[in-house]
C-alpha cells in the first residue's frame, strides 16, 4: 500500500505560529518514510509520524489523498508539553477509518 504522495497532517485546534514571539506550537514535524510497503518484510512497513509540542494542546492527525479527501487517523487527543518528540506509527492497514462524511468499518 502506498501512503498518499502528499501527506498532510491536520492538527485540529492548533496554530502553527503564535503571536508575542512565542515558539511555534509544533516543531520538527516529520513523516518517514514517505512511502510504505506493509508486506511484513521488515523494510518500509511503517511510517513514523513525529513532532515536538511546545505547549499543551488538543490535536488530531489526518491524511489527505491526492484528491483532497481527508482520512482521520487519530481523533482529537489532549497532549501535554513534552521535551521529547511525540511519535505515532502508521502501518497502512486500518480496521476502520473516518472521512469527513462517514465512518467505515472493515
């Protein structure tokens, strides 16, 4: 399975930049690798999504496909300030997923 070429992380309720000279809410956001092949060969089976959160916030993670359709990967979750980056792994195989219009169960 190929992760969409353009992965967009939508951080609900967050502002990337804030006023008053504060640090950005998110730093060092990365998705590696850009393409996964979840075939259990031990290579590129998972995509690691990592980010540093500079203060407490509620966020969600969604993927956009090439047509702009959003797939909710992580529902809004409160997270606290942390000196270590947060990490989540996407394996390309889902039990169910949500789009903007409906939920899907497999």
